[in-house]
C-alpha cells in the first residue's frame, strides 16, 4: 500500500513542479477573473443605457401632417417607457423636402441624432410610408423597436375608437403571469424529488451545466495527461525501473488517483477564484438582479453530481491509462486515444444539446449506456424527475462497466508497458494478457 501512495505523491510532485501546469492554472484563473468581472469592466466605459436618437420633421403642412403626427406619437410612446432605448427628436420644417433632408443629414454629422425617419404617402394600415435613414448598416433591431411601437399605438387607437374606457384598456393591456412548477406525476413511485419551482429549476440547470462541462474538461485534460505521462515514461525507458519496484496495478491506480487529486486541487483553485470574484462588492448587485440563491439547489442532485463525476472520471481514466501503456511513442498517442475522446465528446454533446428536451427518447436510452450516463443521467436528474429505479439501474450498469474496464485495463497495462516497438495488434495483446492473472 505504501508503494501506491508513493506513486500518488510522485505524480502530484511531478505535476506541481512543472512550469506548464502552474502557468496554465494561473492563466485560466486570470481569464475566469476577467470573465466574471466583465460586466463591471464594461460599465466603467459605458455612459449608461445607450439611447438611439432619431430625428423627424415636425411639419404643419397638410400633406406632411400625418407623418408629423406619427413622429409625435412615437416620441410619446418611447418617452413613457421606464428605460427608453429610442428618443425621437423633432426638427423644424424648412419648407421643402430637400432642405429638410439637408437639415437632418447635418444633424447626423453634428452627432445630434443617429438617423432620421422620412415619411411618405398614407397607407391602408393607418400610417404613412416610413423610411429610416442612417450611416449604420442593417439597423434591424432599431426598426423592429419602431414597428413594435407603431403596433402598440395602432392597437390603442383602435380600442379608443371602440369606446373603451381607460380602466377597460388598462385591464386589457395588463400582463398575465403564469407560474411554473415541475411536479412528479407518479406519486409514491419512488421518483427523485417532489417537484421544483422555477428558481430551483434554474439553479439545477446551472449546476447540471457546470458539472457536465467540468466532467468533460476533467476527462479530456486529465485523461490525456495520464496517457501521455505513461507513454513518456515508457518511451524514456523509465518504466523498466518503475516496474521492478512497484507492481503495475498499483502504478496504474496510483497515477489515476494522483491525476484525480491534481484535477481536484486545480478545480478547487478555480472555484475559490470564482467565489472571491462573485462576492466582490460590485458583483453583489448583479447576483441580486439575477436572483441567484444557492440554497435552491436540490441536495440530492448535488450528491448525484458528485457520484456521476467520480464514476465518469474513473471509467475514462482507466481507459486512457490502458491506451497509454500500449503506445511506445508520444507522437502516436493522439491517434490511439481518439476513439475514447470521441466517445466522451458524444456523451457531452448529447447532454448539452438536449438541455431543451431532457425527456426525449435519445436522452432516456443513452442515460443507461455507461459511457454516456455520467453526462446524460445527470441531465435527467437535474431537469426532469426520473424514477429511482431508472437512476439506480443506470448507476448499477455504470459500476459493472467500471469493474470490467478496470479488469481489462489492468491486464492491458501489465502487458503493454513492457511491449516496445510498433503498437501491438489485438492478437498479440490478447495472447500476452492471458499470461497475466489479476
């Protein structure tokens, strides 16, 4: 047992002494710090909510009076909003269309307005033809806001003509609120959870997304490190010295445990950086606006998250170790671990792209496939309410698969670390594995 912890300690020291690991950890921590504080950084360079100023001609001439009235209505509509993004600026009529347009263009040049509305003939919809002119290309968002405003103005005019009172119009335009609560339709069937409020659903979705991304990163980064370290030791012939003092099985699990601790320490650093930055005074208000409350996280989901993270990591780590042991050159490692990488990516993408449809048949089926279940079953637990027997079945299949993966990987590792030259064929590997009993 002492030799196992010796390998774990050696793996930890080897990684923490490496400049690449320390530099990478610091860089990622700095990027996280910048990302969390990005809204505050933007606010330092912002002058507040951006308002687009739009000019129009306020005319008293009969043929242009309708356009002027429409501009006045839009001005009143946007001015009545709590945070208007558009401000209509009236300009005096110069008597001719050419002079008016010249005046508006000069206002754009002088930075008084961002663009202007030009009105034409009346149409059947009750508004004149309108053209928005500006130096900006494709102002789709702005024109959409103007269209929405005109829609509200027209609706109010129609209702006013219908003889409705102000109280009736206020009642008609009052927003209707619908609360959503996730429930279990099969009470007493042993389902996980008894329903979730919208706040709990949001926090669970955030936790699921975080754990899925974290597991994927751990598998892709730590798994690659396990395989590359084993291959590097093998190619440098250090493996021949290690194999005489430490049994192959203890050596393999020592590396896996050591890399796991490296990953946990690295994740703990990132979580600490996140907590420190989130609790900075200028970020407290942001959390309050988002209504983030960590007490809304389901404790059962948190427990399952840890369980699926550990089992998912251990399953893929053993496979990476086995593949790393049969490769003699680090140049060949990328191609050798590609199948494992593709399987992990498949589980990750199934879970990420199924967040909007966590009850689909694809999700239900893949939640029982052990190479996908650490991702997909966690998604179901966070966003739906699967029966307990399905969750336990998925965990049982995953544990059996881990046992088989450990048994096979141990045999491959024991024989693979001493096989040099070209990558052994399946026939050669199977023959060598038969000679070794765990």
